[in-house]
C-alpha cells in the first residue's frame, strides 16, 4: 500500500480507502461485510470511510464492529453528516449546529471510537448559514471529536467560502469527497483548481463508475444477476446513466489497454483516478473479499502518458465533464 498526505495537513491516508456506502447493513450480510473489512486490513488499507445515512446508520455500526480490536492510532476513520437519519424529524437533517453536533455524537457511539479522523459535510446546506455550520465543526475539533474537517460534493465556490471561514476559525479543512472516474470528470475544471488553491485533496468515490469500468456490463447482454444495476435499493438509478450502448461500446475498448498494461479493468480504473495529483485516495467498496484484493493492486501504479492518451481516445465523447453537474441540493 502507498500513502499520500491529505491536503496541506500532516495526515497520511492510504491511496486506496475502503467505503461501505451501498453494502454494509443493506446489500451484504454481516459475515460477508466483516470478511471484506478484514480483507481491507490484510491488504494494508488503513483508511475507512462511511456516513451516518448509509443503511440509515447501520453501516457505521457494521464498520465499528469490524474495526473493533484494531489499534485505533493505526486507522483513519471518516464519516459524514447531512442527510436525514433516524425518525427523520425536522432537525434530523442538514448542517444546523443542532444536527451536526448530535449526529457527530451518535456516529462516534456507533463506530465505537472517541474521535473520527475526518468529519465531512456530506453536501452543502443552502438553508443554514455557513458560519453556523463551520462553527459547529470547529467546536467538534476543539473537543477532540474530529481531528480534521472535510466536505463532499461541494462546488468550487462553496469550497472557497468554507476554506475562508476555516482559516478564520483556525481549523484544518483538508478535503472534498466527489464522484470521479474515467467517465465522470466534472471536478477537473473548477473543483480541483479551487481545492489546490485552498489546500484540499480529493477523496474520490465510485472510481469504477458503479462497476461499469470493470467491463461486466456488455452491449446486448442481460444485466449480470446480483449486480448493482439490478438492485433498485442499491444504486441502480445511478449506474443507469452509464449503461447506454455508446458508453458500453467505448468502455469495451479499454479491455485491451488494461490487458497490455497487465491490469484488470478495475485496477486500471482505480489507478487512473490516482494519476491526478490532487487525489489523495480512491474509495473502493466490495461485496466479496476478492474484490478488495483485486482493487488494492492499483496502489502505486504509474500509467504512462501514452496509455492515458489511449484511454481518452477510446472513451471519446462519452466522458461527462460539465462542472455544473457537481451535486448540489
């Protein structure tokens, strides 16, 4: 495993991090989920990402059980706050001071830890003054409940506003967590430059485009049984955007490129996002331990410029890069 600094901070995180968005507490049974966590640890992954909303809080509990007994100082545990959880009352969502503080305390209890290494705003909240949100984060940092602060799917202007307040409050604002892959490049033109200016890294999710970049979806063939595209509760709506004939035909052109590089399709996809110097880590998910062992082989891989050019040529105009598509509720 290779490690990278997160933003301008002194925190080192593993290039491949393990996330449990669509698996633990929902798609995958407990025994299988624990086997995947163990595989991640065995493979040298030290960075684990979750959120209170995943499986309506169950994913945090599964991760907490999976990491129990590990040396806490050897791990980097990340979670997030924003989306509704629990009974979904009027204050059970968003980035108000009340919800941020209460959600942080509940997450710590489920994770079985006194602190998280990174606490992230899962989205930008347009209904709450940003000053209120950042002050709540600052209080968590000063209480020792969060060591660093990050965000997820904020656009460039939101990142710059948050960074300015973080400087005033003297708290370490170090990361953004966006979707990023060969097919989804909306962060490149605005979010990445803003992040570089403000001292943030990207911790990217869905580097294999919800499984499309593994090559398992084929033109004219039925959707694989048990795949994400067949699970209406497990991300089927998100993966549909990549299942048109034109996109799948372009993705198929990557297979010989991966083979020539001695990589699986998944390894090529994960290695590709890691070529961006502003990316500190790529989050992988897994429903089977062997998926973890396959993906971690992308750590430390250097893709030659000729290969990167060939990838761009293969994908052509199926690449989505409009910065306006950065998620914002």
